[in-house]
């Protein structure tokens, strides 16, 4: 077991190095909930002699249990003699105001706050404790939602200032390390319920797959690496394709050649990847390609017009009129006129 724990520490430092998550001398703000994963992450940073601080979010969702987590993490920071930052959020009120799910609200609140603390106190990186099992669960969630290659690669090891140094390790490995080191951690009671899709996958899907293949997690790690590789190839292809088959106008609108999409063997997948490259994930390519000239599709930040020979993508922030090409004549309408017509 001692060898296994030394291996985990070595793997941790190797992962930081090979994934280029942290440069020598950089300091880290570690997000700590008090659960197993973040407690192990803190210990690995401490044993690696990396300068770090601890940040804790109390979302006030589990009453005294949430307050207990905050006190536990505060004591941990004192024991490790590292800076401690904490904040309490009115998560449910924020979720209602922004029309978000509780999970989405908590995510938006914590990452905004982490970045605020990082910038104010000049930390180089923010470390969160997502591990291999989290990435596998994300793969299944995104597969169910049909997010394509971008979602099938699981969780990224680095995203701006955010790093995830535990993606190489499964939960069992983290628990073995914690028990060997006699670490204490808090259990989140909400993790035991099946109220969320992630928990259903964790409790019902993953155990069946592990029963069929005891090495399932490591097999999935290789698959996620492959999907990540495939996603990078796709991104390169899409950017090259866009250079040849799209044009940008002075008002910021983007025109996509429909013939180039239709001529591609996998036209639906191609259009889906193109839209994803602009951050559009809620439109169905089949409906777009089978629609009629003049049809308008609404995405979060864009409007998409089906013209006879092109697709025209325009930011919703733009107030410039868009040319509508109908089978017989072209009509230039302002968005104020269009919205007025649509209301009737």
C-alpha cells in the first residue's frame, strides 16, 4: 500500500508536468468542498511542497451540514497553515433570479468567485478536484444529451486558469490514499440520492459496467484520450473548412455555403460541428437542412437564416438588417419589423 501511495504522489507530479498544468514557482488556489476528492488534492499539493491556498463555497443548500463543511475546511487550512477564503451564497435565490437549475447556479457562482479571489490575491491557477470517475460520468451525460465529440472527451485538464490535476486517478485510488494517510473528509448527503442525472449514472450505470469489466475505468481513460484526440482533429478540419466555405461581413454576420455542406458525405454532422464552433448547441442540423428559404432559427446568442444558397448567422446583439432571400424576391427587413410580424 505504501508503494501505491508513493505512486499516486508521483503520478500527480508527473501529470502536472506532462499536461503542463503548473509551472515551477507558481501558486495555486485550491477549491475545497471538504469531500474526499478535494481533501486528497490538498494533501498532494502539501506533500509536493507547492504553494497553495484554500477556497471554500458554502451554498447554504444543506443547512447545518453546509455550515459544518465550512468549519471543517477552515480548520484544515489552519492545520496546513495556508490562507483560507470562504463565501456564503444564496444559491436558490440566485437560481430563481437567473432561471437556472440549482446545479447550474452553484457552478456559475463558484467559478466567478474563484476567479475573483485568484485575480485579487494574484494566484496563478485555480485547482479543482475532478477525477477520472467524474470525467467518465460527464462522458455519459454528454452522450445522452447528444453533444458530439466535444462532449465525449470528458472533462478537460486545463481551461484558462482552471486546472484539474486528479483526472488521472479513479475514486478508489483517492480513497485508498486518504485511508492510508488517515485523512478525514466530509460526506455530502446529496450524493446518496438519485435526484440528479450524474448520481443515477454513478449509482446505477457505472457499477454494472465495472462488474462486466473490472478494468472499466482505465479502459474509459484510454477512450476519453482517443475522443480528445479525435476532437482536436475535427476542430482543425472545421477551421480549415470554414476558411474555404464561409465569409464574414462588416456587420459581423457569417455566411455559410449550403452547397459545401450538402456535398459533404456527413452533412448533418458537419453542420453540427460548424455550429458548435460558434458555441451553438441547441439547434438540430437535420431541421435546418430540411427547412425552406426564409426560415429563421433562434440560438442563445445568434439568429440563423436559411437562405436559398446560404445559411446566414448573425449575432443577436447586431441591429443591422438582414437580407431575406425568398424564392421570388429579396426583402430587406429590420429586426424590429421582423419581431413585430412574428408577434402577430
